[in-house]
C-alpha cells in the first residue's frame, strides 16, 4: 500500500542511528518524517498538530515513554502513538493501554514491521475521521 504523501510521522528517540535508519526508510516509502531527540521540541510538534502520528521511544534519558505519552495526551488525546523499544517485555503495561497506544514496535524487529505499524495507525486515523 503506497503511503499517502500527506502523512506526517514523528519519531522521538535518543538514538540518532535509529532515527536515521527509520527516517530514510519511511521517506523512501513516501511519508513526511520529522525526527527529534529532544522531548520538548517533539511536544511542540504534537501541540501544533504538525504531525499525524508519533513513534515514541520507551527509554529516553530525561523522561520515560510513559511520562512523555501522558504529556502527548494532554495536548492530543487521539493522535496515534506507537511505542518503540528495545525492551518489549518491560514496555507492556496496562498504563500504556489506558493511554491509548496504537501499537508496539521492537527495535529488534524488521523495518517491514515498522511499515505495518504505520499502515495500521493510518487506517485507524481514517476510521476516526
């Protein structure tokens, strides 16, 4: 399924290598991609509604994914958020479900799975509109 050109995806992660890898892949697939390592600038993008979905790293140095997700939900209750982690067992928590995550992507998984997570989030976005 080709990516809608207008779909704007934010990747928030503290690992530059991961951001470069996923942003290159997703841009080649036709997505508009923003990457951030800074939580405050990522939250600014969410507040301004410049992005339509967020891929959020579970383990950030300044704040964990749960705290960042709570801040995202303060500004946008419905934006799809996919939790990204190298530690999927630690990330599965009822608290994340309560905050309406759209999925979980393991950094050990394939980039095809990343694309599938984006496609699912897009389908859910369209259903909500």
